[in-house]
């Protein structure tokens, strides 16, 4: 991209309401044989904690509704799911 072109996702508070690169991370703490504390440590060491919000599933929620509500607020530039097949579907 030419430096004169604007990338709205990288602007702090652009007209779409997105904060620069802020993400929504969904973590299923009981998926597979993973260790949720270890996964959180990897997230913290890989991403600035201010650059994402972490949502841990409980199994009681309707996850598509949770994600839909989160992204409908135009706060997030990306969504990531960490868990098994059920977390993503």
C-alpha cells in the first residue's frame, strides 16, 4: 500500500468506530487437552493486552450470539477462536 493511502483499521479511532487492530478472542478453557493458563500466557507474550479482549466460554452461553453482539458494536477489527470444533462452529 502506498504511504499516502489510508488504512482505516490502523487509525486509532476511525469513522467506522474500530479501534486500531483491537481484537476479540474467544477461549474455550475446557477444549481438548489444552491448558487455559498456558494459552493465556502465550496470548500475553504475543499480543499487547490492550490490543484484545478475552472472552472465556462457560458452556452456558450461545456463542454465536456472544460473538455477534461483540462485533456489532464495531469495536473489533478481528475475532479469534481458541478451542475445539464447537468453539468455531
